[in-house]
């Protein structure tokens, strides 16, 4: 389960997120293991698929081609030989998590997005009203007590 995975990530020295490029869904995933690792300051090594490529190019994680075990071993070795670089990477990742993926960040971003949509002149679908009611109930029950 998700909570058990979070405990494992928290206890980990490193998370390797190799998404198999032969599996179509891998090209569209954003693994929650990544956000857990970023939140917990655990270094991440991933392959350049989906959003992981962008996160790697921005220094939030290290990129290693899927299945390249020699490069994976070298990257792990380099990562743990350079404490300063590793700490900069995990601190950068933690800031990304707080700004983009934390409950507070998603709450604020969702509110901003909702205001933009609500202030547009587009038709409001019934399902949208139902979702807003559901969302407001979550906010009231989980964030205001």
C-alpha cells in the first residue's frame, strides 16, 4: 500500500525509478514514489521517461538509461561519494515538493485554477458543481480542524 511504500522510502538511502519504456503507461506516469522521495529528501535515480526526464534535467534527480546497470552502479557510487552534491539535489527536490506537490501547494494551486475557470465565460458542467461540493467537503473535514 501507499503508506507502507512511504515508510520504505523514508528508510531508504536511495530510490531507483526505472519505468519500463516498453509499457505504454510508463510514458504518462508520475510515480507517487517520486513525490514521497522528494518530500523525505531521499535521492532518486530514474530513466528519462515521462516527466522524470524534465526533473532530471533540472537537477531534482539523476538520470540513468533504463537497464544500464553499469551506469546505474557508477551513478550510485558518484552520488554517495559526493555528499555536497547529493545534499543540494535532495534539498532542491524538497523545495520542489513543497512548492508543487505538498497538500498545501496543491490546495492553493487548485484554488487558483478554480478561480480562473469560474471567472471565465465558459459553461459550467453539472459534474463540475458536484466536484466543487466534494472538494469543499474535503477541505472542511480535513484542513480546517
